[in-house]
C-alpha cells in the first residue's frame, strides 16, 4: 500500500506538469484563429487577397481562404458595354435590327440604311445574302475585317396594294457558320379597287341591278382623294351603267378607310354591253379600271378593249398604272 501511494503521487505530479506545459485550449488561441479569418469562412492566411499564403501569419499553408473572394466581380466589370451581364455578340451585328417603310407609293421606292458591323476579332466571310420579295439590297463585300462597319442599303418598292413583311438574312462564316437576320415591314400608299370586274348577267329587260366596288386606302398615314367616273364602249347607242350617287365623288379617304362605290345597271337588251369604271387617285396620279359587263351568261368581255384594270390595253392588267 505504501508503494502504491507513492506511485499514485508520482502520476498526479506528472499529469499536473503536462497540463501546465501544454496549456490546453484557450481563449487566446480562438481569437488568433478569427484574426486569420475575419469573415469566418475558413483559414485565411492571405491578408492581401491575392490567393497566396502570406508569410508570418502562422498559416502559410492555408492560402486558399477568404482572400479568393476578392475576384468575384472581374467578368461583369469588363467587356460588357450595356451592363446587362451578357457578353457582347460576336460576328455580324446589324444596327438597327428592324426596318419599317411607311406610306411608299406603288411603283415608287424608298431606301434605308443598316450598319453591318463585324464585332469579332476574326475576318468574317459573307457566304450569301437573302431578302424577301418587295425589298432589294445593295451588295455586301465578300469579307468584313474585324471591327469594320459596312453600310447595307435596303430598298422597298411595293407593286401590290398590301402590307409587306419580310427579312434580310446574312449568311456568314467566322469561327463557325452563322445567320444574322434583319426584320422588314412595308406599308404602301395606294387606293385599292376590288373587285376589278363586275358582271350583270341575265337581267330581264327593264330590270335594274346594283353592285358595288370597294375602294380601300392602303396608306397608314396619308389621306387620299379618289375621283370616280364611268365610260361606255364607243359603239354603244345608250348608257346602261350609272353611279348610284355621282355627287359623292371625288371622295376623301382617311388612312385605312374604305368606301363602297355603287353601280347601277339598267337592262335594255340581252346583247353584250360593256363599260369601265375609272378610279383616279390624288396625290398618287394613278388610274385603276374596273370592267363592267352586262348581257347573257357565257358571253365574254369586249375584244381588244384590254383586261380589267388595264389602262394601256396590253392585256396585262395594270392595277397600279
């Protein structure tokens, strides 16, 4: 027992000495840890944020700590001119990307310009350029140098009384093959007469029939005046086609407006009779013709007088002359 007590005493002294030398975990040690890592996300060891362990901070081996956070904003701060966080497009970029042609008279033309820019650092080859019907283009070079701007002329020349919608497609090749599009729309200035032929067939002698022709101002911005009158074939002995209300004309048509022109046919025989409704518009200096035909079923139009809507008797139907 005496020896056992001595052994226990020696052990107690040894344990006490060991604890005093090591000191154990302490408050000072925890504070030193936080000084290394102010944001608490791990071993810092990189006070200047360059990602390299700083000598003398007691933890050079942990240089991957919070200092790496300083580079988070590098990409968005450069190469993004509009600040939307998206990289700028590279290659063929048009400006503007859409063209609208308003109030262009039938048979005339209007031209607008698009800047075509090569925003890449490579030479771009132009393989093909496609444009929709009703529009035409100037030529693009076979190649466009990096940063170069080429002006592309787009011309709208309407021939039909209707809205045109289309595009330009530029097929180009840099690092890879691409297609760049420019949206196009065109609104002609015109008065459209429809239909271009009226037939009054198998009407009993002495009876009266009324039909109408619709005039439509195709323009989106311009008021147009339409003058209307009827002419009969030269060898006819009496008039059989009449405007129902001739005092209505000339008539002013607001942009997009329509008007009905009523035509009365009075049957005096079953023989073939013909006439022409003329529609002249100002400021377009354009005359449209609507063929008027009366008589028996199966009869044809006047030989040699031209087709409906044909002002020069070439049988081609000049709807826009």
